[in-house]
C-alpha cells in the first residue's frame, strides 16, 4: 500500500479548499488546518502556495507524460491530458482566474509542458543532440497548445476532450511529428 506524502496531503487540502473559494483567498493556515499540519510543516516543503501549485501541476503532467511508450502513444497521451483537464476544469479555472497573474501561470504551464515534451523527443533521438530548429518547434507547439487548453478550460471552446485532443494532435508541426508519432 502506497502512503501519501506530506506534499500530496497539503496539495489535496488546497484543492479541497479551492472548491469553496478563490485560490488567491486561501491562506497557508487554512491549508494546514484543513489537513492537520502546522504552517511550519508546509514551509518545510514549499516556499508558498504558488510553489505548491507548481509542484502539483508538474506532478500531474509528469504522470501523464510518463505513460508514453509501448502501447501508450502520443495520441493516447493527448487524450489522457484532455480528459485530465476536463476533470480538473473547475480547479484550473479557479487557478487561471485567481492567481497573481494568469499570464505568469500560463507561462509556467508552457515551461512544464515544454520540458516534458523536450525530454520525450530527446529520448527518441538516443545519443544525438536536439538541434535548435527542432527545439523551436517544440516551443511553438507548447506555446500554442497550452494557450488553447487554457481557453478551453475557461469555456471559450465548448468541445469534448476528444475534440481538444484531436486539435492538439493535428497542430503538431510537421518536423516534430516523426518524434511524437513514433511506433
């Protein structure tokens, strides 16, 4: 049986509270009181609640990206990601609308996605170096898809996650496709 870490418990506490109020109004004291920890315990693991949000988001993206391989394709990954965004839609919308800067959060999400995708492509290159142009294709793909996903989460596009995944799949730049749609 796997036990939850202190970080996971704190993040779950924050998520519970985010169902009741805007995230910018949630205090460290509320997070720790909600799960029975002290603020000192929180600060041993995170700088602030935004550090915790970043840690939690990174963990979620990594869990989806780590499934790629064998029978889990890039297409499966996009669909799993879109389904995760749908499940987390109200939480993510709260983050986008009530953090100290929606643009900063989107930039952070882009960096997380970029690093995960870059690592995946680099793994496919084996010992060859990732060239600058391919790196730029990864960057532009992440910039576009993260912004589209944020707009979808906020309700600008009312389509099912399958359609969102299809759009993200079809938006892959041609030079990047062989590295993502490998068998």
